[in-house]
């Protein structure tokens, strides 16, 4: 099926197309348009024209548009989930859960659109502030470029489109090359709302060509990007004075203390490590277990992992399917082999089964192995033994990433210590680091990025604070 770009409220054909293949079946499922430089410039010009209309919308009108989008996703929930499963191989149960979160995200954005307020400044608190009245307002930046990944092709997009609309900005979406169908489906839904034409547009094609043009264009006021650290750093270096929000890599760690319910913890860990084939920014990648409970936990974790169903992502029973590309599965295999060469013990998995890289468990992994220090983005987890909580904290912090981490413990002092000492953007106590709800602040430290997502927090990134001061002296 030949697709079209969504430009200024119209579906535009291009001169060049590229085939899109399903990761699991390997069948061609669409022909995707490749945007030319001319089309990209046209999209930016249309966005500039739409800025005037967006600025004229009331906060209520912006909120109602976002609620419309949420309602349309409710009405087309199954179709939206099936598209995700087809183009990304995300198992249908997880794709449906993503759409449910997407609905919530647009609802949260609509609610925040009504709360876009400044503050009163107590000018007379300063010696020279007498008879002056000051306040701030939050104004939209203008046109925002959103560059998004494949792993959550609706909800991570919603975390950029939702706050952009809530703040009165226009937005140009460049989706991941493997998941453009979800972006086009979103455009079909938005086309049914009252959003001004040109305020939301979708362009597809080569990431470097489109990305470089958007990042360098003077009319683009902000880049919001989710993806790899290498690309994110390149964007930051090229963006000049633009606002930049980067949600980059991770290798999330978890500490398991004594006296916790190991059956419950193991079940949570299986979900955290293997959901969406481990292709989640906060996927559980490193588990550090107290030595006294190490064997018991490991046995439970292996047992529960073996119960997972591998296969067709469109089947309701499937838990794990193919990774996004065959070369990514080959990379995962190579990283496992490297870890074993460095002395790790392979407890489960490690080799492709009928086109699916299976859930893989490694023990006693050297901290210098790629699986330990890089972002694996695959259904692979390591389980290492620790003798103290301090050892676990040190191991988690021994990373160039710092998005989220977790700890299971019954000791309140241990929990508070971990919360303070773990060098990450978010600490989950008695939960896996993979936990996220969409209104919470979400973002990391170190190479995990800059800025925060979560609607209220992303909105702050997408506005400019303006100060207004009234001088009441002299009876003017």
C-alpha cells in the first residue's frame, strides 16, 4: 500500500518511495514516501503560517482538541494497536496497553493545557521594587520538530505532540523509519479534529537528511528527540540556540534485598526485562541480588521466563516476538557471545528460535562487557551477586547512563539511602525501573539525556517565560 505525507492538512505524494517490511513475517506491508528538501521547506512554511492560528486558540480550545484525539484513539483502539504490532512486532497485548497509555497521555495534555499559568513576582521585596507590579506568562516557542523512535510509535509521539498542542506550538513529526504507519494513522485521527491545518504535519524519509535540515533550519525553534546518545549529541551540537530536549539511552539496574517476596519480584522482573523484546529505554537490563537469596531468585526468574510464549506479534497469546531488525538480533547474539567469552554464564536463551531472539539470562557478567555497560535494547538481562546494598548502588552507578533504577527492600533506611545515592533521573522503590506513568517527570542524567518528559514538565520545555513589570509611580 502506497502511503502519502501529511502536509498542511493534505495527503501529498512524492517522487520516491521505499518499501516497509514487517519484522516478524518479513513481508512488505507498505511503500513509504521519501520527503524531498523542497517538501520539508514547504512543511516548515505551512507550520509558520499555522502559528498565528495556534496562538489565537484559547486554552479551552486547545484542551478540547487534545480530548478529541484521546476519544478518537478510544474509538479506534484495536486498529491502532494492530498497526503497531504489524510494523514493529510488538506483541498485541503490549500494543493495546500502549494505546491505553496514549489515550491517557493526550488526556493529561488536555488537562495541562488549562493550567498553563505564570506567577506573580513580589517586586517590592527589593529596595527598588516599590510601586511596581510584576508577573510572568508562558508563551509558545513557535514550530517544534519531533523526532521519535520505533519502540513506542504512539505513546512516545504523544509525549511530544500532546504538550506541543497544549502550549499552542506547531509541530512537525519525523517518525522512525520502521514505524511510519502509526504516524500516518495519528494524522488521520488529528485530521478529524479542530486543530488548524499545518499545526501538525508528518514527514518521512532518511533520518540524517530530514534531521539535519530540521535541526539547522532557523524557523525551527525546538528539537525534541528520543533515540540513541550518538544521534542526540549530534543534534545538540548542530542545534545552536534552539531549545533541545533529549531522551537517550539507558541500561537500567535493579537491586534486590533480602526478606522480599521473591515470587512477586521475579514476576515483575520478567515483565521489566522482556516486554517489547527488551526494546524499551528503561528495560530492566541489570539485576543485582544479595548473595543470600541469589540462587532462589535466579531459579524463580528462569522458571517464569521459560513460561513466556514466543511467536507472531498479532497473536493475543504472544509475549515475545521478533526484534525490530534482523541485524539487531545478530548484534544481540554477538553481545551474548562476548559476555560468555569474558566469563559470564549463559543460563537461558542466546540463540535465535524461528526468527525470534528469545529471552536471554546471563549470570556473573563482567562489568566491562557490552551487555553490562552499554544499552543492549534486546531481551537480555544479567543477574549478578552482591554482598551489600552499597555494592549494588556502586554497580548501578558505574555506568555512563542514568535514566531510572529500582530497589526491592523492606528496610526503610535502605530505601532512603538508595533513593539518595543512585545517580539516575528516577528511583523506583519496591518496583522495577521499567515502571512509568505518563504524568510523572521522566528524564535522565549523564548520557541518558537532558530535559524532562511527562506532560507538565514537557510543557515547561516547550514554552518561553516572559516577564511583565508595571511601574505605578508618578500616576502614569
